[in-house]
C-alpha cells in the first residue's frame, strides 16, 4: 500500500502538515579478532623498524613521514567525499561508496539494509527507507543496532506525520545506556541523541528554547542527517517567530526527487517564510 506523501505541518498557516554503533556487541570469532589485530601489530613493528633505520638513514624518516601524511590525506578526502554526497542529496552515489567500503562487513544481512535506510532517510525518501528497514534480518547483530534503528525510525516517523510515535522513540533513544566509549565519543553520542529528540519535538511543534542552537550544531557535525536536522531547525524557527531566518537556512538545498518528503518541505517552508517576511 502506497503511503501518502508526508507533510511538514498541520498548523493553520500551512497547507500540509556517527550514525551510531554498527559494530555488533557480541564478541566476534577468534579468526576475525586476529585479523583485526594484525594491522596494529604490523604497524607497531614497522614503526619500530623505521625509527631504527632513520637513525642511520635520515631519508627513511622523510619517506615514512610522507607516507603517513598521504594516508591521512586520503582518509580525510574519503570522509569529505561522503559528507559532500550526503549534503548534496546524492543517495545513489553514497550507497555505491558504502557498498564498496563495507563489502566484507560481518552480519551484512542486518547492517547493509540499515545503511541503505540511513542513506534514504538522509534524502527524505521515506518509502525507500522503510523498505530497506523491512529487509534487515533479525540476526546476531540486531540488538546492537538498536540505537541506529531508533535514530532512523524517529526521523521517518517525524517526516510521515507520526509525531507522537516519533516523540516516544526519541525518548527511548535518549534513555539508552551509553556505549563503552571514551568521554569525547560519549559526548558526541549524547549530542546526537539530543538532536534527534529535538527534531522530533520540532516536527511535533513542541520545540524548547535551546533546540534551534542544538539542531544547528548537530547538522554541521552529522552530515548523514544534515538535511533532516536543517528542516527541523526551520520548523523550530517558524514556531519561535523567527521565520525570516528560514530562507538563508535552506539556501543551497539540493533539488530533491519527487519521492522525497523534503521536496514538499522545501516548498512549504520557503513559501511560508516569504509570506511572513516584513
């Protein structure tokens, strides 16, 4: 059954209405653990050999430093490429990049559909995202992807007008125990959860005072949900009487396909912002 196109609002003034942790929490087989540790052991051995050789042959240190710099540059460029594709709404290209990068990921029958759902959610393609979620198998990695699934499902519910359900899921997300990570990563997890909850409140027209600043900051730091958070920010701005800021906020948005909820959101939000401009 085809879902009705979601609308951003049902208010009288409009006509319509690090992702998280994909690695399974279960301990992997011994072979996989050994394979994961081998690069670290090899790197340590290579570093020790390089230090010893560079004492007698300084040019070895120059070559090693160049190799490290090149590796860091390539990784940063790859991350920037993913960020650019997500913010440009290039879903197909994003999926192709992930498909190559995660070809050998364990529990692919659970994780790959979730990754696809994330890409479609980042472009507001709700039907495709739901179809991808339905394909995810409830295997050994299912429980460990709970946080990621809650993020995606909260945003989809908000886009589709299921606001109470989105609020319930965002509350469940915020209440999850923190993963066993360092303080910096823990802070990012907390901020991301809070931003998703703020997005759910925005679509339900229940934003609180600090939500705009929170959503703006999280949109900059989380490229995969950059545009979902921006549209939530626009709604919160309008509800706070700051509609004049919406046009600048949404400038540079991609030309969304017609099956994207963002196509309707973009038109409605900009039309309302223009109609209320002084």
